[in-house]
């Protein structure tokens, strides 16, 4: 089984980090992965996106044109990628920054106010981790334990204090998604 993901937003929002983290978590679960980054020339504030493919089989290409899931952190990325998501796909987006409501009835859309939630945690840059929490809960593609292990591998020891902050943000995203599910 193969799952194709596009993660998109602005430089500085942790787009590429989020893609690497999802890949590492899937690798811990002994699945095949690809990660393919794309970004503008700007250091911060330009566009950034990456594709992730997770599979139990060999992966033919890292190129994703029709993703099964998308994680979107800004309006420009929503405008660019919204039409390419597969039928029955999952769209996770930061409803704090994206004003659109999703009108496609052949996808599942998860509007998560991730920037607002991250701001309440004291660091708006954790918005990507809040969205990851919602992704974990609803996609069942990677486990929380694998993500925690991956964080410990990816984040250098001298910055280990960030691990718990990231885990807290992930848990807040999971909590928000669970509460939304119970309301449906």
C-alpha cells in the first residue's frame, strides 16, 4: 500500500522538517519512504513544499501529482494545491491562516487552527506539529511512538529541550482532532 503526501507552506514554517519527521517515523515502522523538497530562493518567507511517499512496496518515484493527503500551512499553498488532492483524500490545513472553507465533497477536510493553538503554547512555529497531531489521529499512517522516536533522532542533543515542546504541540493537535471527531 502506498500513501502520497504533499506538505506545503512558507519557508520558516517547518515544512521540510515535518516531511523529514514523517519519513523517519515511517522508516522506524520499517516502511519504504521518499522525501522530495521544493522551495524558493528566499531563506524565509518564500514558498516551501515537499512530497513524502510511504509504502510497504518499492517506490517508483518521489514525484507526487495527486496526493492522498495534504498538510497545508498557508493560503498561497492552499490556492496552488487544493485541486490536485485525490478523491477520498485527506486535507489538513491551518484554519488560523487560511480563510477558505473547503467545498469539495469527495475529500475529508480537517480545519485545525494550528497557529492559534501553537501561539497558546508560546511558540507559533509549532503550528506544523499541531497539524501533525491531527494527521496522526485521522490518517493512522504513522504512530505517535514512532514520531516521538523520530524527534529524538532528528533533533540534535544540544537542542533536546525542543523535543518535549514538539511532543506537546503534537498532543494538542491530536486532542483537537479527537474533539472534532466526537462532535461529528
